[in-house]
């Protein structure tokens, strides 16, 4: 725990931290009295700067598919969602928009009265209609808060702040930690301020270990919450063992194991009592079912049981 405290003492708060914390506080306060459960969904990759005035950084593969899709399904199940995401990664609802230029889906049409109007092209309107309708409903109900981060340190400061704020929700709080979090970083006192010069020759990097924050999160920050973490491996033979180790070490409710290559078609839920594989059948893949819909449906049921215990 002391390691986590030192990390926060020695790393700067993210830009607009006070404002972001205020919005999270307001959001949680708004949902603290009713029956709406609140889930924090973390999503996307964390980057690790190599220079104080950052030109270069180390990044990872995640574009936030898991987090953004899951957030939508939690919203469908009636949850209020704090979506803590990497800036410019995938977001709920807009992820369905065509990955083309916005201008390619719009066109100017001349109306009956001769006035020009901006319209969505016919082949796109059905998809957009459904997305906008769902988005508006969620916005009108005030059930989605978007909070962005870029670097590893931004993410961890915001994760701690959100968790501490959500603690007042008791077991109505749910944390779904799908972001891809770096294990290595360069502490501020070991980082050059200015751009590293190639004229100095090949670059030697020395990265230090980031303290595992799950320990402090479960035991100190948000003690009564339902906490689900993800375990990512590239070697399938290590997956279950690593997930079990995480569960034993951090003593939270559930670890979802996934392998990089197969993460979109199968995951395994590991708890103290069981292992449950969730897989997409070929027919489901062919018809566009997303594994996150099955993950979230199962989690909502598990959270319901947790609330009843
Ligand atoms: O975004 P996509 O492309 O859809 O990919 C989704 C995903 C593969 C990123 C996602 O499903 C996933 O597995 N996310 C977790 C990845 C990860 O950080 O795994 P890990 O084995 O490095 O960490 C395990 C857990 O420890 C994570 O819950 C993480 O939040 C936590 N952690 C990690 C580092 C750290 N310093 N402190 C932590 O508490």
C-alpha cells in the first residue's frame, strides 16, 4: 500500500483533475439515493511518456473495444456508467458510426420548399437512427459520464479518485477494469525533461515497475464494491493460473481471463468457486453478436446475487 501512496505522491495529477473529480462526485451523488447501480468501466490503453515534454511514449494495442461495448450493455441493463477511457479510443454509441470521414455520411438535399438541408445519406440512416435514439435516452436519464485519460499516471489518479468517490455507494458500486494498464513506467525524477536527442546515440531505457493498484483499490479505496478485473495473457496455458493468483492476491470478486488472439470470441470467468467459459458460437459470430453482451448479462446476474447476499 505504501508503494501506491508513494506513486501518487511522486506523480503529477492529470490535466483538469479537479474538474473531472467534481463531475464524478456529482454523478455519483445523483445516483446514490435511487435504485440505479453505478458501474465504473475502464477502457483503452495507458501510455507511458519517455520525456517530460512528451514527444515519444510507449503504448499498447488496446483500442477500447471491450470497454466501449461493455459500457453500452451495462446501460441497456439499467446501470449508470462512468466511462473512464483513453482519449480517442472507442466510445459507446459512436463506435457504431462508420469509420469513414463524417462528411462521407452526410449530404446536402434540396427540400420541397427549395431550401437546402443537411441530411444523413439513406444507406446510413437506419444505423444512425438506432444509435442516436439509444444515446439520447441515456443522456436524458443522465446515466453516462465520460472521463478521459491519456497516460498511465492520469489513469491511475482518476481510477483512485473514482473509487474513493464510489465507496459511498457501498455494494451498489461495480468496478469493471477492462483498460490495458502498463506494468512499467519511468518515474518523473528519472525522466528527461526535453526531447531525447538521437545525436546522443542509441537509446537505453530503464523502466520501473508500477505498483499493482488492485490491492489498494479493493482493500482501501472502494471496500464494499463488486470488483471485476481482467487478466490478459498471450500464452493460453498461463491464463487460468494467473487469474487464480490475481484473485487470491487481491481478494476481489471475479477475474475475467482473456487471451490476446481469442479475446473477441471467448473469455473465462474465474471466481473462488468456479471457472466458467463464455464463448461465441459460430452462428453468433456470423450474426454479429458481441461477446460483451454475454459477459455483461452474466455479470449483471452475479452482481444481483452479490447485492442480495
Ligand atoms: O481494448 P480491447 O482491444 O478490446 O482489449 C481488451 C483487453 C484485452 C485490454 C481487456 O479485455 C483486458 O484484458 N484488460 C486488462 C489488461 C491488463 O491490464 O491485464 P494485466 O494482466 O496487465 O493486469 C491485470 C489487472 O491488474 C488489470 O485489471 C489491471 O487493471 C490491474 N493492474 C495492472 C497494472 C497495475 N499497475 N495495477 C493494476 O492494478
